[in-house]
C-alpha cells in the first residue's frame, strides 16, 4: 500500500467515484480549473470534463439546493463548501430540506448527496476560516455526519458517503490535509458510516475524539503511557451522526472514565451528547467526572497567533487532562 | 423595465395563431373539469375546517386557471413539478386524485404526499414526479433548478435520450410573488440563467403575501421585471385567463424543451379567500377589493368562454357539478375512514434514513 | 395585579418599550395591520405608526440583517420571525454576524437587537410550524437565548432583551400564547436575563425544563407529590444562553437526581449540555443516571394527530419518568 | 438590459459639467496620495507574506481608483461605510492610518478593526463609522441597508437633524461581482429599493471570483443590469478611471442625500495579482490577460492625467513616493513591535457579550 496524505485520499475517492458512476458530479466554488482552494479537486476537471466538475456561482445555498434537486433527479452530487464557515447560508436547504426530504415524503424521495467541507483551526484562519460545525448539524435527524481522521478512513468513508442514499456531511480537517499521512490502498474499498473506531486500546481512561483531535488524542495517549504508565483508549468518533451509542458505551464500560476532545466551542459541542449518553446509560460504570476538553466559548478561532495557539487543544493539554482524570 | 418582459397578450392580437387555438374541445373541457374539481374540493376543505374536522386548510381558490394551464402545457406526470401550497388544481391536473388530496387533509397513512407527516397541501407524489415541498417558502426554486440541471446533465452524459417522452424534460416550479423576496429565489434563478436550464418558474402573483401588499414587498410593478437580470425570459400574463396562461406556459415549455433556457411566467391573479384557515383578511384589505376580484373569477370566466363557443352547455355543467360533488363526497368518506399512520414507525429514529444498499 | 395571557404580556412589553424609547421599532412579516399571525403585535401599528411597526418583505435573512444594521445605527430593533422554523435562512446573519459582531470588533460595535420567534409543537403545525430551535443557537457564543414560561417572566425578560446591548433570541411557546395565564404587573419592571428560576421546591429529584415544558414539569411534579409522595424540584431554565451553570448545579447538589425535559429532538438537545455539566461538575452528587425526556429524533413534529400526541412530552410521561428516577 | 443602466461616461460627453471638474488640485493630489499609499502598503504586505512574517494578505491592488473615488464622494469618516476585504484604499481615504492597517496584518492588540481577532483586511473602525466585516461575502449588504434604514428612521423620528453633517446620512457598502450571487445581496437590494433608502452599493467588478469568471457567475454582462429589478438605479463605470468613478459616486451620493433612493455603482476593474496570498492565478487566467490589464493600471493612469494638467510633476511624485515609503516602513516597525493581545481576556467567554447597563 502506498502512503498518501489526507487530501490525496479524498481526491482519489472522488476520482474513482467519478470514474465508476456517470451520475457522480462535483460542484462548488473554484472546483474546476483552480482545483479547489485546497486543491482537493485538482486535475479532476481535466480528466472528467467541465460538465462533471462544475464551478458554481458564489452562493452556498444554491450549491446545496442544486445538489438536492440533482440528487432527486437520480444523480450523485458532491457539493464542496469552500470552508465549513460558509455553510450557514445553506442551513435552510440542509436542515429543512435535505435532512427532512426522506422523512417528509414518507420515504418516497431520497437525497443521495455528499457535502464536503474543510473545517477546523490552527491555520491562521481567524473567526471565519477555522470553524467546526459538526455539533450544529448533529442536532438534525436525517443527516449523516462523517469526520475521518486517517487517509484510509477518508477514502473509504467518502466513497460510502457518495454511495449513501442519504445526505452526508463530510467534514475534512484542513490542518491535516497535507500533514496527516497514512496507508491507502489503490482502487475500491469502503469504510461503513456508523461505527466508531478504537484507534488505541487502553483500560484506564477513554478518550473520545475525531478528525485532527483524534491524532492529538493518540499522541497524548502515547505520552501518558510512556511518562505516567496510564493506559488510555482512544475512540475515534468518525461518524458523528447517527450516533453510535453502543460503540461509545463499550469502551466506557471498561474504563469508567471519559475525556471528550473537540476543537469546537465547549458549550453544546459534540462532547455534550457523549457526556449525556455516558451519564445516563453508562451511569453504573462511572468512576469519575466526565470531562470535556474543547475550545473556549468564544467565536472560533481568533487570528492573532498566540491567541490561536491558546485556543486550540493540543497533545500536551490533552495529556494533562488525562492525568487529572486518571488520578481521580 | 416592465417593457422588457414579453407581453403575450399584446403580441397575441397582432399574431395569427396562439397555441391555445389548437386545443380541442375535449382538452378544453378537461381543463375546465380540473378547475372545477379543484374548486369544489377546496370549498369542502374550508367546510371541514369550520366543522372542526381538520385542523388546517390552505386554499388554491382563484388561482386555478394559471395552475391548470401550467399543467396542461407540460408533459403531465412526467416532467418534474415542484409546486407550492396553493397548487391543488395543478396537482390534480398532473394526476393527483381527489382521495389523495383528502387523505392529506385528514393526515392519514395513505396520503401520498407525506403519509400524514406534513400539513395538508404540502404536495408530493413520487409516481407523478411531483416533488416534496416544505413550508419555508421558495426553497423549491433552487431545487427545481437542480432538477433541471439534472435533466441537462443526464442528456449530456447520455443517461437519457432527449427524445424520450417517458423521461422528464423540464422542471416547473411555482411560488407566490412575496416568496420571490427570498434569497433562495435569487440563487435558483441565477443558476437557471447561467446554465440555460430547462426550467420554468411560475409566479402566482395574487398581490399579497398574507397581509403584506406588493409595494411593501418589492419596488417594481412586476416580478417578471427581474427575470432579465438573470438572463431569463420574463412573461407577464393574466393568470385568471386560462388560455392566455396556457399560451405563456407553452412558450416557456418550448423554450425549455428546445434548449433556449429558462422562463419566468408571472400570472397576475388574486386570492379571494383568507390566506389560510388561520387567517382573517379583513384587517388588511377591503371587502370592495375582494368583491371586485371575485367578479373576475377564472372558473366563471372560462365557463362563459366555453358556453359562448358552444363547447359547454347547462346540461354538461350540471353533469360536471354532480360528478365533482360525488367525487368530493366519496373522497372525503374514504379519507375520513382511512387509518392514521402507525405511531411507532413514525417516531422511530431510523425512519429518517433511507436504507443503505449492501 | 391583573391576570394576563402569555401573548398579552409579550405585547405589553413591546408596547411599553415602544412608548418609552423612540429607538425601539418592530419589523417582521405581517406585524403591521395584521398584527402578526398570532396577533402579538395587534394594535401596535395603530398606536405607534407604520414607521415603527414595519411590515417586512418575506425574507428572514433581511429581517435580521436590517435589524443588525439598524442596531448598529443605535436603534433597538425587535425582529419577529413568524415561526421559529423559518429562521434558518437567517442563520448566517445570526450566527456569523450578530453573535460575533461585538467580539470580532474587539468590543467596538454592538448589536442591541431582539429576535422574537414562536416555537414548539402540539398545534398541528407539522414539520415546519412546530420546531424548537434553542439547542441549535445555544452552541453559538455571543447570543443570548431566553424562553419564558410565565407571563410575568415573559414581560420582564422581553424588556430586558430589548434593552440588552447584545443580540437576544426570545422564543415564545406558541401553544401557551393563550393557554398560559398569570399575574402581570402593569407598567415597567424587568426580569434579568441569566439566572434560572426554581418554580417548585423539592428534595428528591430535580427537573430541568423551560417554556411549555416547564408547565408540564410543574404539573407532573404535583402529580407525583400527591400520588407518590415524591418531592420534585422544578428548575425553570428560562435563560438558555449564557448557561447558568451554578443555578443548574445548585438544585442537583441537593437531589442528586436529574430529569431534563424538552420537546426538541433528543440528540444534541439542550439537555445534553445540562447532563454534561452535571456529570462533570456535579459528579460527586450523582445519585442515579441523568435522564432526558425529549422529542424523538425525527423531524419535529409530525402532523397526523395521534403521531403528534405521541411525539410530545406530556405531564403523564414526565411523571412516569420522575417515578423511575426517584426509585433508582 | 445593459442600456437600462445609466452610462455616465456617455452622458458626460454631451453634458457640460461633471462633478469631478470642480475638484481642486489639492483634492486631486490627495486622491492620488491615497491611491499611492494604498498601493505601497499593499506591495509591502505581499513582501511580508513572502518573507513568512505574516500568514495572510488579501490585496486591493488595481481597485484603488473606484475605492478612493467612493470615499471622496461621501462624507468621509461620518457616513457609514461597510466595505469588503479589498477596500484598503477606501479605508485609508476614509481615515484609517497606515499603522492601523499594519497592526491588523500582524494581528496585534491595537488593531482597531478587531484587536487581532480577525484576519487582516477585515476592516472596522468605530470612530470612522467603518462597520466591522466578516469573511462570508455579501453579509454586509443587507446590514448596510439596515444602517440606511436606521438613518431614515432617525430622521423621521427626529432623532437626527437631516442637515447635521456630523451624523451619517448614507450607508455605502461594497463587494465583488461574484458576491452578488448570494441571496444576501438580493435581500439587501430589495429592502433598499422598497424603502428608498440612502444606500449605495459599489460593486467592484474584477471579472473573477477567485477563479470563477463572470459568465459562470451570472448570465448578464453587467451586475448593474439587475438594479432596476429592485427599483434601484444602476450605473456602470470604468472603475480604473478615478474621475469617472467619482462622478458616478457623486450622483449616487446626491440621490441618497436628497431622498431619491438607492444606487448601485458597478465599477469595472481588474485584480492584477492573485486573489490572496493563498492563491495562484496561473491555473485560471492567461498571463497575457493579466499583462493587458496591468497596462490599464488606475494609478499610472491618474498620474498621467495629473502630469498632463501640470498638477503633478516628477519632483512631487518623488516626494510622494518618499513619504509613502517612510510611512510604510514606520508603520511596519510600529506594528511589528506592538504587543499581541493578551490571551486570557481574548478567550474569556464573557468577552463575547457587551456588558449590560445596571
Ligand atoms: C421562510 C418562510 N417565512 C414565512 C412563512 C410564512 N408564510 C407562509 S405563506 C406566506 C406568504 C406567502 O406569500 P406569497 O409568496 O405571495 O404567496 P401566496 O400565499 O400569496 O400565494 C408566509 C409569510 C413561510 N412559510 N416560510
Ligand atoms: C459565503 C462565502 N463563500 C465563499 C467564500 C470564499 N471566498 C472569499 S472571496 C471569494 C471570491 C469573491 O469574489 P468577488 O465577489 O468577485 O470579489 P473579488 O474577490 O473578486 O473582489 C470567495 C469564493 C467566502 N468568503 N464567503
Ligand atoms: Mg401572494
Ligand atoms: Mg471579483
């Protein structure tokens, strides 16, 4: 297997799906000759043509709505939102339309659409090129939400997303586009949307994380293993919605201690749901407070370099939090 | 800008043949029938609401002419139709049955629109290619552009034969004039224009958005004045004149089928009843105004036209009325007695997701 | 004091604020001669004139954006969204603009705006006239979110909202507009935005609820007190954001048992945050699993009568849940 | 529809006096100065980025003429300005200092736009009535309509004397042509038209939205073609001609001040550099095209105009250049050495709320 970066894995998934299914097309801002502002679609217009890789007008609502309409006309749109931060104009189309279509039509119309969006901080993007938006959408039944952390998962999950008959939001850790590398098979395979993935085993504390934070969590777990002999288990919550309640509970039943990591704002972030599940269904296993380590409740992420650094969770901060919990 | 729009009625005088000239008496009567059936169902719905037997009704009254005209201009039951809540007559003409409408009113399991999940008149019919609509207005417009984009794409990728009349070849969407204030409308129109899509936007302009009159909604006399700004042809038509509406729609359809691009048809009409069963229109418009418009009723007007030409006579009117009445009664009984949706599956979280193929 | 309905209290607050401050104006769909589709603004255009009670175009994004601009021009807009379900087109203006303005301008620009929106189910509104949206916005620092349950609170909190220098979302339980009645003083008073309100004291179980559900919670608490001798404390979380962490914890420290009620979808609903706070900061007081009783994870609320009834939490369901927890 | 827009340049030929005719040499030189200063700061920012000393720069190069013209037409520092990220020259002309720009580039505490919270060129300046902008495009347009609504309201409620020149009497907003595809733009324009607001929308049309050319953005040749659909006057102007731009803006300003309503001014211009420091424009446009436009540079053009009329000479040019260089150096050093914002208060959740008066 070849080693590929996160963004290469994503590009490869799209390339292969374009190749395999004539109903698949891409639209979004600058996805054509520019190949996307992050180059995720680089080379695809040259290979598959301008009818299948379509530069959209600068209007996110319409990018999503066109996707919805095209999906109902039996195509398989991949809609790129240039930065997750710019998805808000399309909230109505995503939440009130795409997410509810199957249910509201009593299962007669489906919206097989994938929405890709880079998310997350640490790249000097300031308040509007750094946002994490999974928590917002996680409150919306009818959507699936995927955040891969490894290139392997990225390719396999993106293929599952494109083939899924439901609207799937696929958030990509932009900070990791080139920094995250891993083994990725050439050719076709899928990773199922749904189950969490235990990235590192351990008995003492469970760390829940996804995307960029899953890497930091593994790094932190390795640190505390070496330095403190603490065995932390890292659960990669690569599917945010629908929630894998069993997968989330399983590790906790073993450790009784939980630390949930996300770079999104703390309050009402995804960790709130994980904590709520654990403190109800996992109550009998609880062996300490359920902790969240997340971004502070200010608009994410301030631009100024030192403030940005202080905003973001880091392996070191995670390691400290693990130690505190392990000692409880 | 009003002069920029195509005024078909002005054109009509000077030209030889209008598309509606070639409609056979049978077709004309069918059009009349759908208008009538729609009206009678609609009236019954108001009564059911007054009787406390249904919680809500939103009416298509007064809009029947342009709606039926739109349906008859396209390939009914095949071309995509993404309507709005007033489009009862349009949906009936496209193929929805009286029972199906009534099932929606009562929120029953067999309702083809939503199985009772949505409020009444939130039309959808998979088999007829009527798309599912929500309540937030104008969301259907960019989606309909997406459907039209899908058609163009399918043809270009040879997934569909452009001559195949069993496949949709245009997307028709409709909305009220007030709803064109939404950004959704702007963005949908823009895509339609940029990609020259087989797309028709029918604006049913009844000069009010609930209580808000047009001059507080927009600073132009016609919605169609905005079409040119999108590279879309704009047509203003008397929406209470079914034949004029038909002519406008045929022009729009021909443009769509032949790849000439999108058309906006603005049908000037009126809503002679309150906005919905929750509304009371006396606070915002005079009874005189309402009465004046009632005299322009599109069904009475078409009936007179057909009578004048001997296509209809009093016997036939009575026969139609009797048939409509029977259908209304029958469909009401059917829907009333039909079962409600089952609770457990309706509230099961897995019911929001289409199953994934293995 | 006179007894007034919820909607009368709301109207009175607006009427008095219009009277007292010439910078206050109202805009929204049908707020003028129609007096709002629920009649919340009835009579106000006649009294204060069409320049101060302004029928807007049918476009929520612009209703909010006009409010933001006018607020920055030192006015005090009250923007009405006809149903909370129609607020999505304005998400970008609310979340990316209004909520972030003060922070992003380093405290130099403020947005003193109030957004009123009727929310909630049980009125045969189907999927788009029944939604509860507090949880979505509760993830957005910079907003304040208020949901009054009593007419007294409604008037006092709405006045606080109108005078607040920050954007305040004010959600009104439409099912209770006329059904909820209570004592409301004539003339000026305010209720501060922030603190929760203990509506009923008890030692056994804490029930967290707001809006319509706060009434059901009190009803249910009275039922179990009478029938089972269970003393349930009802905490009315009338300010959703910023979160009153101390107020939330205080009752729990006494009871150790929590039931959180909301009619919104369960997953990622507001109860998730309450559970997360309790299971972390309140861990040492926990005496049972933290329970949530909420709407199921389907688009709220299906139209069909029996399904609607089954969707909604009810005093009876709440009472059953209290009993279960109390017995734990 | 293009012909519907007012073509001021065509008009100018036939008419006697253009507003720019009465600009004194001092004012003309001041305008020149701001264009030059903007350009030199902008160039330095590109260098700082290349040196890795700042993470990001987004440029106003090529747009200086229409921006400075806009600023000089209004009541600078008093009228509301809700700009976009390219408006460095506009903000300087309105009163923002070179230091203030540099502080933003370096993300320092004293940055008046955001105290280092936002990316560079996300302008804001409370004292100058420059509103705070975000990154999502076009959000400023309906907000600017709100500001204009506020002005009209304040005057109507006698909260403000219409003659008081210390108070804002119009709201000017700007954006790129691509950004007009957003629903936000539509809704803002519509309010401005319906309420006849003292509102100016300056569209800086550089024919690309990052890589996307105009014909994939809209199906019309001019954004101004859309203005009439909102009851707004649309003007197309050569945005690289500062005097023509000034004339257009003065017309828009006069309309705003006198209650005649909103105006859209579309300034045709070009961005001779990549979209931002993150962009590489070679994939989407030819070097020939870029070179051709560089020959139309608005500063060189205005310089020539001033030289031709003896308002400027080489000595003065050298003097201006020296002054600009010194300012750029000085402001860079200042910003470089200025302190970063303190971390704790920047991340304190209470910092997102304005304090409530007791
Ligand atoms: C986004 C949104 N906002 C508000 C409403 C409430 N509402 C329903 S219909 C309507 C008026 C629609 O007017 P118009 O578009 O002219 O259509 P008409 O009802 O007159 O046919 C309003 C305000 C809604 N359904 N969706
Ligand atoms: C809502 C939103 N979507 C996408 C972007 C990313 N983006 C930033 S600038 C830009 C292009 C803007 O083009 P145009 O409006 O023509 O202005 P120009 O940069 O050419 O001056 C894009 C796509 C954004 N900032 N906001
Ligand atoms: Mg209308
Ligand atoms: Mg541009």
